[in-house]
């Protein structure tokens, strides 16, 4: 009976049942020691390679270029005054917000369209639509780079055969901004699609049947049944994608390397150029720390969404 | 909201034509669905298709302005042959494999143990740790690569493949732990009890019950760790400089672009072969992965 008790309430018998025997308390203590040991590698990893580097970044960002003296927030002040960096902030916002809106819309449309298909064909189409997301972006962006090539662009070849003048995809600042967003949307839309598809499948059919009996049109079903049921997933996916897209590196680095005239630099690529390529580690650390406020704000909301979701499904 | 639904329903419900129009509406919806799908499939598959076409061309054909970039006149495998017989491509492939497989193993050990402890043994700070794990998952690599550059340099691991094996787990472990906590928590506690009554210790319980029962979740975690390690670009870009230490994502570009000569045929062939392992993994295990991934957000 005593043994059974320990099992039924793991970890807390010491707190719930007043421990009459010393063995009981010892078991509880041993169990938590064991649990601690099992999580120790995880804790070491998080503390040593995530938390420590983060605080080290804060420290680095307050040094001068040669890392010989402490200059407080001068690096941040310098960056904010610099026109190039102001442009980087704007470009990061345009890039992330533009790409996430497009990804969310396309993902939603595709998920909805897939959901209407009969189950048999669905898997085949889904497989094809997931290809962009399966290929590592650093690899697939090479294909886009080649498609956008100034003299051999295969897209321009198509445009010219239909009589449209060719486009300087990566040479003109605005087209370059468009191109990096396009590639990001191409890569990221399938992720939204599978998240939304999973959410759509979790909406009970009875709700749609009830709506149909009430005579709801397709749009009304979408507006009053699908959206409210998916709101949380949409929010989580959008916020998560905003974080990831703000912190993007691969696509811009390969496609334009920030050019032309720094028009497509975002935080990640600019930090790389300043910190690693130009060797100004402190300034580079300051640039990448600008990602942190965005991360902090959005992750609070993501976490709230996730815990809410967990509670909903648990209860 | 309800009122509008009822009102429109009352107006149209009694007519008989409605049934036919629903059928027709559905047919049009299905046609619209296929059109939309076709458009997006073309958009999504164009780059890989063009990759394949280019990889099968000789340099002369690629450079010929008169030829159609979307078709091959005289297909050849010389790009593939060259990559596999000369240069460092095979080495990069091997490096990618070494890093990825090591990271998958390390990740699975760390996160299985942690997920087991976090899902079954409540201890002081365990909830905070679970939250911390999730938050770590959200930390992007672009935020930390500069301090890590200094740390790696200080540890004497700059331009060393093993630095990747050390750092990549920060990107894979948090999410893998998170999905496995979800899977482990869904295992009924009666199974633990049965095992404990039979005299099993915690490690036997983990090995003989949790891992077999949560196998779909473990597969999803392995695929995630594999994908992330195989695709990682920023860290090798920042920490690896010599070709013999490079992994595929940085190696292809660094070796095949010399000054202004782009060997596009070889670049595309190399890219296609680099994309093959994840494509194969997904072709066979897609369902497990999607189930694990979406469970993290929809059910957990």
C-alpha cells in the first residue's frame, strides 16, 4: 500500500502524505536527485551555450572596437544615429512583416484548399507543396540566385518570350527587396500550410454541420466557425514566424549579401558584415542584440498562446 | 452572429433548387481548389526543377544565350561526375554527415533524459525549466553567433568541425525536449506503476516502456534534429574558413565560385545532391514528422 502510494503521486509523496518512515523521504529525495542528474546535460547546454553567450553579448556590445575599454551604450547610440542602420531597421521590418503576411495568407489558402480535397489525393498534393520547406534554405536559395542571375535569368527569359522587358531582380534596390521576400515566402509558406491544415482537421465536423443547418454560406462558415477555432494556432504560427523571419540570415546573405547599396540588409546579415567581416565584434554584437526586444515581446505572446492551448486541450 | 446565419438560412432553405446549387457550388469549389493547387505547385517546384535542368547541362550549353534555360539539349552527367571525383565535394558531404549524425545522437540522449525527468518526476524548478526550454527554442542563432564566435575562438575551436557538433545542439535540443515532454506526458501512468511493481528502475522504465511507446515522437525529434543540423548555415559560415573543415551548406559556394566564375552546372548538381538526404527522409517519414511538429502546437 505504501509502495503504491509513492507510485500514484510521483515526486510529491513527501509533501502530500506526512512521511512516517525515513525511507519514504529518502526515496523522494533520491528521485529528485536522479531527475536533476537527468536534466543536467540540458541545463549545462542552456546555461553554457545560450544564457552565458547572451550575457557575454551584452558585455561585448559595450566595448570599443579594439575591445580595450568599456564605452557603455555608445555602440547603440552610434548605430541609431547612422543612416545605414536606420535603413536596416526599416528593411528588417518590411522584410519580416511583408513575408509573414504573405506566408500566412498563402498557407491559409493552401491549407483550406487541401482540406476540401478527398483524403486520397490530399497526401500527394501536400507532399509536393512541402518540397520548398524540406530543402535547406541555404541550398534552395542557390537555385533562386541562379534564376535571378543578371545575364542568364531564366525568369527574364520567360518574360522576354511573352514580350515583357526583363527585370534586374537583384540589381535594383526595390526589386531586390521584393526578391528576398519572395524567396522567404516560397520557403516558409508550406510551414504555415501544415500548421493550418492540422488546425483545420481538429475543428469538429459537427460545428460545420450545425452551421450548414443554419444555412451558413461558405464565407460565413469560414468567418464564424473556422477562424474562431483556429485563432490561437494562427497567432502562435504568425508570432513564431515573425521571430524566425526577423532573425533570418541564409536567404539575404546568399541572394544579395545586403546589396545593392545595403538596401536589403537585415539585422542578421548586417551583424555578420559588421562583426565578422569587418572585425568590429562589439558593434556586431550590438547589431544582433536589436533582435532581442522583438524576440522578448513576441515570445511572451507565443508562450501565452501555447500554455492557453495546452490548458484548453487538457481541460 | 447566430441571427444572420438563421436569417439567411430561412430565406433559402425551402427551395428545391438549393440542393442542385450546393452540388454545383461544391464542384466549382473543387475545380477552384485544383487550379489554386496547380498554380502553387508550379511556383513551389520551379526552383528545384530548374536546378535539375541546369545540373544536366554542360558549361557550354549554360553559357549559350540562344538556348532555352528551361530545357536540356544534350543532357550530361559530367557535373555530377566531376563533383564526385575531384575537388572537396565528397569531403564536405562527409563532414555534413559526421556533424549531423553526431548532433542527432547527442540531441536524442540529452533531450530524452531531460524529457523523461520533466514529464514524470516533478522536482524543484521543473516547471520553470520546461518553460525555459521552450523559450530557448525561440532564441534564433543570429542573436548569439557573435559572442559564440569569441567563445569558440577562445576555446581554440575556430575553424574546427567539432565546434559545430558542440554548438548545433543549442538549436536542436530545446524543441526535441519540448515535443518529447508532450509524448511522454501522454503515456498513461499505469504503465509506470506496473513497471515499478515489477521492480524496474527508472532507466529500465525509460528504455523498455517510454522509448518504445513514444517512438513516433522520438522519430519526429530525430527528423527535426537531422533537418536543423543538415541545413545550418550561419554557424559554419562564421566559424569555418578552410575548405577541408566545411560542411555542404557553405562548401558548395566557397569551392565552386572562384572570383567571378560561377560554375552553375556544378553548383546546381551539388545543391541537388545536398538536398537529397532531407528529401529522402521526408519522403518516407513525413507523416511522423508532421504529427510531432503540429502536436507541439496543437495538442502538446
